[in-house]
C-alpha cells in the first residue's frame, strides 16, 4: 500500500510566512502530493483531526520550527505513522540533529528518498519532547525571544538575548537524582537536557544521540567567570571546538529527577514548560522518522 502524505503546517513560522504558496509549490514539484493540510494554529481541533488519519498508510510531514514539532509529535508516539520534518523555523535544531538539510529543496529530497529509522524521544512528566530542554540561561534566552524578534533578526535574535542574560542571570542550586537514587549536587548557571545534539542551531551536546536510549545532561557549573566561559564555550561549539570544558559536567542515564532552588521553569524545544521539580526519562524507539539513506529501512 502506498502511503499518503499529510501536512501539519505552521503558517506563522519564519520561512512559511514569507512565501506559503512557494512552499506548497515546491512540495508539488518534488512529487509530494498532499492529501490534507492541518494548520498548527488550530490547536483546539488538531488532535481530533489527526485522529482521523490511518497511521499505517500515512506519512506525516511537519513543516515548522522546533517548538511546534515537539507540540505535535506526541500524537505519533509508538504508532506505525512515519514522520518527516521539513525545517521551516529559525534554528531548526531537531532537523539538524536528524541530519535534515535546512535548505528546502534539499530537505524535500530527503523526504522523497523514502528512508526512515526509529529514534528515541525525551519525556518530562507525561510530555514527550524531540530534541532538548533546558534550565537557566538558555531558558531565559528562549523566553525573551518571541516570533516578532525572530522574524526581524533571525538567529541573531538569540545572540542579542544571550549577551543580556549572560550579564544578568543568577546561578541556582541544582540537585540531580539518577535512576539508582544517587544524588549529584551543583551550583549551576545552566542545565541542558539533550536527546539530540543541537540547540539554537549549534552542536552543544556532541555526546547525545537520538538512538542511544539515554538522556544526556550537560551541567554548567557556577564559579569565577563561569558565564564568560559559557559564552566562549558556545562560540567554540560554533566552530566545532570545546573551550573551557572545565565548567562542564556530563551525566547520562535513562531517567533523572531534577530539583532546583529557587524553582525554575524548564524550556522544552524552545517553548515554555513546567517548573522544577520534575522527572525526565527516555522513550526508546518511540517514533518512526524519515532521515537520510543511511537509515535502516526503506518505505514500501
């Protein structure tokens, strides 16, 4: 049975809002004929509408940025649906973690190649997430960058916000309890919870893998000039270098309890989430996703 394409579209995403008709035309030019389009903005009806799709005969294309991808990916966890990501946001970190090109035509070529694999998802409470979550400076950065600033400045909006919060953000007490009930105590300015490698379009968690069945935690310790060192660390990662690694502690495991003092909000794939304390875990092989042809299976 040949699968049908369904499209979940975020018309407010930076690239789609500039030329929606051109985007839809590009799909058609690549032989991707859409059976039905679901608007992400229609959140009240989206779950009901998606429930009408037969996952066994469907390829679900999500054309959006990172936050929107995470908001809908729950619908396809442990189903037979195939999911394809078309990166249409600002940073497109999840697509980068998958190796999906940012250029539209190249991304559509990956979709048409018909290769897929199973990947893990992270889980905070009962909410699945695709790529990364964080507490501290990165969360503050994402909270202060809205759709308007992203549409004007693009990825530079994150840079401007980062400079501000690196100057004024405060450190916090962090307690991480692993699956064996062992506790780790830190004074920290940043916690990165990584399923994929990329955040803000930068490879900040090179040890993370979407197929490892492990969650990677990257703790940035507070201390003398720690925020300056974090900035240099981020800049180094842009060029594939690891500078000031002494401020970083890495932990890996299948589940953790995260506690902070004061209570802090977690940012999940660029969107607001719950406050601490919370549990995080890994959902192994949770979703079938289209990637480049080094994947394990080809779509029938």
